[in-house]
């Protein structure tokens, strides 16, 4: 079902649920609408209220499929099957390529078809996070360790940078406001963890009340998105109330029931060098 698009023409969200939703019909560029009579959105779509990018965010799911979603959360598009379970994806600004990581392998991913081509083994046991800085340096993390790694894009081999000594990777890395941020956990608690990219030392942490945050993407200054299971969130790390730090934009399988739990996410832009 390559390039299968489902559009919500009219959208109104209420935290904890949404309005009456027509069942999406399958087919190219088909559309459905939400019943919004007498309802009001609890927040404006990020593109309108916050000046977020109109470019889509890519994400890979547990069915090995690569998708895109617009930041307003109104349109999801199937790119195609990767042919392998990728735990995260990221764009390299140096060559424009999309790359993916599996638990043990490193891949180049065709952003137009979704097909993943094996480059090499990383040497990791459970690799699950990948991001590039503005100079094309790849960083990775793994579920079973607190280490931060660099990745050689020519061979896929991982090299240990250092350990944060406390937080294992939930499954995502991103650059946000010039900081390298890990979706991490310690015990049963979930955090955004700012890391020193040269040593992996922890610079600061922010607690979250969302589990399984396996995808992160920052599309501009002060703008951060997250994926947990099939939920797509706007994240506000500076809010004092932990329950207000994650705001649900949309449940992706309401846009297309074929979307499975999200494993990783990538945005082609806003490349940064951590301070």
C-alpha cells in the first residue's frame, strides 16, 4: 500500500479522547472527517500555533513499515516496507541519506520506497536510537546499556563515547535547542536526558509520564515531538507540571488503522551541533 494517504479534513481534539470519528476507508488520497459539532480544540495544531515546519516527520513501526506524518497530525502516508525491523531512523545532513538502525545492524533507507539496505553490523546487542548532528556525525544508544556510541556510516560499526551511568535508552535520540537528548529510563521512571556528546555525561534530566517514548523529533527551536506506541505528542520539557509536558496530538491508527506501534522517528532538517 505504498503512498496510501488518509486525511482528516476537519479536526477537533479533546485530551483523553476525540470526537466521533468516521472509519478511514482504504485507498489512495482518501479522506474522512471528524464530527466537530459543538466541540472545540483544546490546542491549536502545532503548525499553526507554534510556527512548526510543514515538512513531514518520518517514522518506522513494528510492522517494518516506513511512514510520514505531518506535524499538525492530520495526514499520515505509508512510504513502504523496509524489509527489516528498524528500531530508529535518522537523516544525515552531509549526504542527505536516511539511515536506520536495528538491534544489531546499520542500514541505508530509501526515503521514497522505504527499502532498507544493509551496511554492516554495529556490534550492539539491542541498538534502538540514532541521530546525526549538523556535521554528519551519527550517535546511537542501546536498550541494554547506559553507553552513548558513534556510528561509522561506511561500515556501521559502533564506537563507545562514554556512559551516563544511570539511564538506558528507551529508544530515541534527538537534538533539541542545541542539546543532545535521550529518551531514557531508570527503573520504572521515564526521562528526557540531556547528554554531553563528547563524554555521554548527564547535563540535566526532565521526568515524563509517558511510557515507551520510542521516537523523538525536533523540527525547530523550542519544538519537540514524540511517539509512544501509536500516539503522537507535542512535548514541552520546561513545563513544571509533569502531566502537561506531553500533549497528545493524535493517535496515528485513527488516521490509518495499518499503523503499528512506532519504533523510531526522523526529521529531515533542523540539524544541530550540541553545545
